[in-house]
């Protein structure tokens, strides 16, 4: 059980790191809606992290397909956080409290 929680905590850290990098580099410049950009960057981070973990978990053998299920729970946790942040940002934009144009 402790291994499972450690795996989730490490997965959340990895997915969040990839999410922040992808959002900063690509997704906040592509989507006008902040929720779509944030959730899209979580989905891309999940696919990237799971793909890299599948190759890393192969250990000289076949591709480790279980990596996609290993990172599902952390991606859901980070996705919920990203959705909440996107919702707050959308409300701030509609109130006129946040910038919508990158300079």
C-alpha cells in the first residue's frame, strides 16, 4: 500500500512538471480558453510521461504498457487541479482582472 501512495506522489510530481512545461511552452499560446489549454496540457503530459515510462520500464524487454495505467491516477489529480485553475482564470478574465494578450 505504501508503494502505491509513493507511486502516486511521484507520478503527480512528474505529470505536474511536464504539465507546467508544456503549458508554458505551447498550450497557453494555442488555446484562447484557459480551461482547454490547461486540460490539454495535462493530457499531453500524461501521454508524454506514460510513453517515456513505458520505454524506461521495458528494462531491455518489450515495451511496458502498464505505464499508462500507472500514471492514470496522477494525471486525474493534476487534471482536476488544472481544471480548477483554468476555471478561476476564466472568471478573472471575464471580470477584467487578468490579461488575455501575451506581450
